[in-house]
């Protein structure tokens, strides 16, 4: 029962994170300053942590 209820939640989370990543990538294409490079690093570390799901 628990696994069946958690699958849609994680799928929803994953799809919203994909949307956020797309928006971030569109924003990051504009220019590269230290703040944006930090966002890229955070995004990459999130991808690695996302494998734990």
C-alpha cells in the first residue's frame, strides 16, 4: 500500500523539478556570473542526490 501511494508523489516531485530545471537552464543561458555558476553546481549535486529516490 505504501509504495503504491508514494510512486505518484515522487513522480509529481520529479516532474515539477524538471520544470524548475528547464526554467533555470533558460535563465542560465543568458550569462555566466558566479551566482549562476553556483546554481549550476547546486543543480548538478541535486541530480546526484536525486538518484537516492
